[in-house]
C-alpha cells in the first residue's frame, strides 16, 4: 500500500501539493487577527522580506516529515472510512498539532539562520492553536491527492 510520502511526493504530484501548501499557509496567515495574529503576520513578513522564496523552500523541506507524522492518522482515518480527513484531523487537533510541530521545532533547532529562528520563536507559543486552525485545510489538501 502506498504511503502519503509515495503519493504526495511523486514527481507529477509534488509541485501541485507544494503550491497548494503555500496557498494554505497564505490563507492561514491572512485569517489571523488580534495581538497573536499581528505577531504571526509580522514574523511571516520578516521571513518573506528576508528570503522571498523561503516559504516555498520550507514547505518543500518540511513536507516529508509532516507526511510521516500524518501517516498514522491517515491510516486510522482510512480504516474508519468515509468523511473528511480535515474533520478527522480537527477532532484530534491538539495531539496532531503537537506532532506536526515536532517537525518544525527540529528544523528550527538545526537552523543556522538567526533571523528565521528568532521569527519562529516569537510565534511558537501560539503555534499549536494556529496549526489546529489549519488542520481542516491540511486534511482537505491531503485527501485531494491521496483520497
């Protein structure tokens, strides 16, 4: 049985998944409000100003690890059958968001780019909430290609 990595990282599929992932990130950032939303938007602007292609690069780099983290949830979702993977992820949001954040935390720890690491650290405290908000869209993206 093909894994999420096999399906979503296939040469004919990966560019579309990356583009959809960037769109999802952009939508999630634009939907933020309040003080924490302002911090997220500032961090995002800092990153894209410092390195305009960094978001695409990070989606490409993080995708394999994220797919590995999503794989057991995808298998459970398929075993249950039917419905929306986004809804399934949202129902298990706290656990799944922390699992996905393990990938970004590890990446930040290993980064030598001080500006990027500083921007990440400013938003890490509210990251679980932000990731949870993105889970329905992430699930829909995965289901679009793997379902």
